[in-house]
């Protein structure tokens, strides 16, 4: 039997991947650079939301199995990823 937490994380990633493929098809069908950039910009919003969601689900799933210090290290690592992405 599949773990519910793992299944939830995998489903979010499948949805994310499906959105990426759908966006690629839309870009090809539009066949215009400016419209393709608009579609791509929409995907830029989806990626971080999926990352935060899957990480949160995973952390909640293992919260009772790891120490508070390790949880802080994981959160610090995710924060560094976002700081690197957002910081110009």
C-alpha cells in the first residue's frame, strides 16, 4: 500500500509536469514569441508553489520522525533556494 504523504507529493509533481507539457503544446500552437513568454511567465508562478507544497507535505509527514534541529536545517535550505531565486 502506498504511503498517503508520498502519494500526495507524487500527485502534485504529476500535476506540475502535466502543466509543463500543456504549456509547451500551447506555446507551439501559438507560435508567437510574445505569447509564448506570457505562457512561460505563468509557469514561473506554478513552480515555486509546487515546490513549497510538496516540501510542506513531506515535512508534515516526517515531523514526528526528525528532530527540531533537522527541521530547521531543512527549512533554512528551502529558504536559501528561494532567496537565491528571488534575490537579484
